[in-house]
């Protein structure tokens, strides 16, 4: 066991580079090449890896410190004896003088990805203005224009893999005075090309010879500051880092910043707040130009309904299955029960029969009685049958829930439905009255229409729309006879239910409503 000191390796002559992240703490086990700290200059971030494995004994730096080559970083307890291997000195690469901009010395790194192309052919660029951004496993590097001029050609695109010496662009222009050159390495290059209008790149060899950061002292405000790990994560999330605000030095974006951005986006999606699910907002014209208007606030119910509808519309792949039930016999039975209903003080519409039939069908086809937990890739099967019924009220649409509808008889369902819709219209429903639904019914039968496409009441996976029953000629095999048909429109979440199942479900509903005796079986 020996105690060794790990120092900042050769960083190509750059000095006073900021420490922006410390990736380990005393007591941590580290392996060879595991990142210890992250340095950042105006142009590059560079992770300094551990040259050998061991246990971190003590940290000799803190975030915000400025370090140069040789600065002690930490002490490491290692199993091996002997001196700590230190990286070899970096060499500035003398690139041939011409107007081609080439990938500089990138040490041992091969096939480094072009992650950003910041200019296009024809652009005027300043000396040291970044042309492209490269990213390896451990570092990002901006390749700057060697002098002010015009980009005459670009040879790379985002996603290309490049190696040292590959031509990335051609720039033509005139060399600035040497005093304007900001880095010593660039200065050498500029002097070289002063008479020939050339381009080149400078480089700093990474500690393990694989990281090629550029460190010219140039103001890079407005550009994204983020390390390779954060950039990679952002690409995985599909997040444009330009939209993320960084909390680090010079606005550097940390992993936490990115996570917070994604989390906020998810919350916005859940609540439907803000601009509305990240969708472009609709620019309203000034309606008063066209006539008299008045504005009134949306009710709480209206707002909640609007949010639920958008959420469901955007997240559920909807399909609607249409069918019709011959309710001639049901209607005759219902009419025959009117006197009984009056005695009981209950109004008997077709709806309680439909609720009962749906409860039965949900038991027969339990795949309609689920919710999807997409994040966990799980289907949540419900072992209860609670059915919501949409009620139209002056304040907006509400969906009170009839609990255990499968265990209730027609009279009980009718009476509960009357009570809930009464409460809904009197604004007396409690939140609990509207929660826990497994399936919803939206009946427009008393109003009219032949079919419609209801929106699934998420997280449920299906909803039955009921339109107005009407008499139609039906062929008995011998003659056309008048029968009363009830239109059914079943919208469902195609992630949970397939088309054949939906067709079976509505067929069963039609059979049940066509012959109420089936409900007893
Ligand atoms: N076909 C033909 N007639 C129908 C019918 C249908 N499908 N459904 C109901 N009726 C008849 C009833 O039988 C009743 O007539 P009778 O008095 O002669 O029997 C009449 O229409 C009125 O019924 P109702 O509306 O009082 O009762 P209901 O049980 O059918 O509906 C309720 C109750 C609360 C669902 C209803 O009042 C309501 O609010 N419907 C609107 C729901 C809605 O807005 N859905 C859209 C959601 S998506 O925007």
C-alpha cells in the first residue's frame, strides 16, 4: 500500500483553468481512467482521469480553484508501490500552412464525433471563432477558425467521425496582427501563415492521450457550456442544451441542471400547464376588429376538463369502434316498468341498463378494466368495477363514479345515477365521487346524434359513447320489421386493447342490451 499524489497532467500550456466539478470524495474507490475532476476553460471541458486505481485519501483542491499543470489534485492509496505514472508532455502540432482547417492532434483518440457544426459555407468568421465541436468519450473540443475570413467549404456534418489530420473546412481570408492572437499556440500558427493565408488548429494532449481540448481565451458567451457526459445525456433525452440554464460557473450546465429541466418538462406535461404540453400556442387575432366580443374566465371544471382532454388526446392512441344494439325489447320492458318506477320515485332511462351491460362486459373482458403504467412497462389489472358516467352541467362536464356497478341491480343503479347527476348539477359532488373509475360512459342519447368519438378518460383505457336510439327497418329473414336501434361508439386506447377485442366487446354489449336475460347468466 502506498500513498501517491495525483497532479494535473500536461494541459498544453494552459494555465489557471477552472475546476468546475469534483467527481470523487475521500474514501471512494477509483479505477484507472475514472474521472476525478472536470476542468473547464472558455472553449473546452476536460475530465481528468485517475492514472491508477486506489482509494481516495484526501482532496487537495475544491470547485472554483484555478489549476495549471502539476497542481496537486488528491492523494490516492494504491496497492502498488512506486512512483505515480505521469502523463507525457504535450506537443504542439505544427500543421502544414494552407487554408485547410484540419483536425488537430487528438492523441490516441480515433473516430471522434462531430456533434455541432456552427458555420456554413459562405459565413464570415472571426479569428478563433468556433467552426465545429468534436466530442470524444471524455471531452468536447471546439475547433476554431485560424484567422478571420470566409468559410469557403465545409467537409463535415453532424455525426461524422473524424481523426487527426482530416480536413473539416476551408477558410480564406487575411491574417490579423499577431497581437490579436489570443493563445500562444495560435500565435505561432498565425505567424507561420502570415505570408500564405493558411489555416490550422492547435491542440493539447489529454492526460491519457485521448482528449484534445482547445483552450484559447475567447469569450464564448451564448454558446452552451456542458461536459461530455451532460451532452451525451441531453442527446439521449432529445434535449436542446441551448434551452437549459446552467447553474455552474459561466453558466455551465451540470447534470442536475439537465435533470431539473427534464423534470420540469415532465411536470408541465402532467399538469398541462404553461404553453400546453410544449405545443406552440395559438396566436389569437384581435377579435374586436371583426365585431363585439366579451371575455369571461373559464370555470375550474372547464379548465380541468380542457387539461384532461389534451392529455388524453396527446398520449392515447385512440380508435373508435361503432356498433348498434337492438333495444326494442329493452324499451318495451322499460316502458312496462314506468309505473313501478314512479312508485319508487325513480326515473328509469336506458342508461342504468347500459351501465349494467358495461359492468358485465368488463368482467367478461378484463383487458378493458386496466390502466397502463408506461414508465414501468406494467399493466395494472383492476379487480373492481367502478363506472363513471359523464354528466353535463352548466359549470361543465363532470364524471361521477358508480362504485361496484357489477354488484348492483337496475333500480339501484338508476337511483344512484339520479343522485349523482343531481349532485353534479348542484355542485355538491365531492372529489371522491369522481375518482376511481375503471371505464366511462358518455350518453348523448337524450339529445341526438347517430355516432361520435368520445375521448378516453385517462388513465382508463376505454369509454362508451351512446347516441340516440331510433327506429330502423330490420330484415327478419322474411320481411322488414321496425326495430329500435341504439348506436354505440366505443373509443379505446390501442396500446391496451386491440381492434378484435373492441369488436367483441361492443358485440357483447349489443347482445346483452338486445336480450336482458343474458345479464342474468
Ligand atoms: N336514446 C333515446 N332516448 C334516450 C336515450 C337514448 N340513448 N338516452 C336517454 N333517452 C331518453 C330518456 O329515456 C328520457 O326520455 P323519457 O323521459 O321519455 O324516458 C330522455 O331521453 C332524457 O333522459 P335523461 O337525460 O334525463 O337521462 P339519462 O339517464 O339518459 O342521462 C345523464 C342522464 C346525466 C347522463 C344526462 O342527463 C347527461 O348529462 N347527458 C350528457 C352527457 C354528456 O354531456 N356527454 C358528453 C361527454 S363528452 O363531451
